[in-house]
């Protein structure tokens, strides 16, 4: 019980806050409306801290990278594989939510609350840039802010990298901001209680059923993905023998990641599984740590289901054009943003600012709550997938017969 509370205690408190708010909103809607300030306080605190958090954490991560020469071929193949598998996961989730709508209830949203979707050219421009420096410092400009932070981080690298005072300052600022986020997060169960009490009172109790439906679809698809996509990746990397070896070793990393909700905590288990499989040490030494922060198939899937859920709530059509944009952002948020502290929340905010710029106060907390509730299976795919990706990397680095040679040498 002690270990359970350590791993899931806060998630349980958050879930109780959400459920309690839903019950109050259903049983006493007039009283629930008075609880809205509890949620607004949490939302405002998160909005205020997220902009400096994003800029400092990303620019600090890049500025403080060491320039030591490592296996460039391994890293290049690893990153490409991460992006491809995240794209596959996102597309698969999109197909599922098109076939099985995650929202079945009908919600009334006041006219003008949801902003118009930009055209493709304007969307690309707004993805990456803003016409004025001051416009970057806004929660509505998260992706352009990320681009600016990346450029600034590389600028520091060219000026001396980790040895510069700026890199050290950014690292210190990032640590301080993340401690501040942790303090704010302690208030999250109360904030979600007030937010969902008002949400259910305003939009109806059917919202509870749609949440349950969405979670059921996501959890089921995660396990389907594990037993279908992962064997395919293992086959690509190591043939039939690769599939057998994958099934022999994957369940321990999957269990550890599901139980701890931490990709980083699963690194030692993944390393052990890779060694037992016969994967080269130089491959596992790069793939596992890099994957713990940048390989997020589960996060890509959750990004799509969050957008689909919000589109359903706001009565918008999740059309092909919007889906392409959502898949693009899902890949970025899973591969790029996940490598920074608070990357998951940043990805959710990026999705909301692109598709629901005038409804952030409702869209962001809904996405944030979904993100926390789907975290265990998402982490399972993220972390256990690192072990599977090492099969593909091994094939392109050590040749297609790498696994056969390993067994012959034993």
C-alpha cells in the first residue's frame, strides 16, 4: 500500500478531486457554479508559470548539451525511428476516434467562444513565428516560443555552451521554476474539483460518461498497440527471432513503467532486457536514455485523443486537415517537448492554443486532466517501446543478421 501511494497517491487525489467535482456538479448544480473560482485559480497559476518554464527549460537543455562526439549514426537512426513510430501511433489513434467517437453527448457552447481554424499557410506561419518579440511571451504563442527557445539555446552553444554564465543561469532558473510548478501542482486536486463541478453543472452529467468512454478507448488501444505494433517493429529489427526475444523480455519493462509512471525509472530494466537480448551496448547506451525523454508513442496517441475529445465537446468536425495538423503537433509534443521538464503539459497547451485559442480556460484543464488519467498506459508504451526501438536501430547499425550473430557467438 505504501508503494502504491508513493507511485499513484497524487494521481488518486487528482482523480478523487475530479470525481468529487462531477458528483457535486450533478447533485447540486447551483452550488457547483460557485466553486468555479477554485478551478480558475489553478488555471491562472499554470498559465502564468508555463511561459517562462517553456523558454527556460528548452533553451537550458540545448545550451547545456555536451559537445562530446558520439555515435552519430546511432543517434540519427534512433531519432528518425522515434518520429516514425510516434507518427504511426498518432495516425492509428486518429483512425480509431474517427470510427469510434469519444464524445457522444451534446454540449452547448456560446457562439464566438471557439476561434476559427486558420488556413494552412497562416497555420504554418503561426506554428513557428510571431511578428513581434513581445507576442512570444504569451500562452497563445507556445510553439513560436519553443522555436525561439531552441534558436537561443543553439546560440548559447555557439558561444561556449555549458561553460557560459547564461547556460548556468538558465539551468538554475529552470530548476527554480520547476519547483514552483511542483508547489502549484499540490493545489491541482482542489482546482480540478472546482473546475469539474462547474463544468458538469454547465454542460451536463453526460460529460462524466464521455470521460469514461474516452479512457476506456485509450486504455484498450494501448494494449492492442503493445501486442500488434511492437511485434511488427521487433520483426523489422530482428526477424522472427526478434519477435520471440521481444515477447520474452518486454513484460518486465512494461510492468515497471506502468507501475511507476516514469520512463526514466524504467531505464535500468530496459538496459537489462537489451543486454539479455544481445543488443550492442553502444546502441542501448544511446537508445534507452534518449528514449526515456524523446520516444513517446503513448504520448502521441494521447495528444490525438485529447484533441478529438475537445473537438467533440465544442461540436467541431475533426476533419482531415485538422487531423494532419494535430498529428504534426502530436509528433512534436511527443518527440521534442517530452525531453524537457513539464513537456507533457506544454504539449497539451500547444494543442489547445492551435485549435482552441479563445477557449483555453476550458480546453486546457480538460486536456490536462485527461493527460494525467491516461499516464500509466501512455508511459508503458513510451518506456517499453524504447526496448523495441533498439531492435530497429541494431538492424541498421549492426546489419540485418545482428541477432543471429549474437546467438551464434554465445
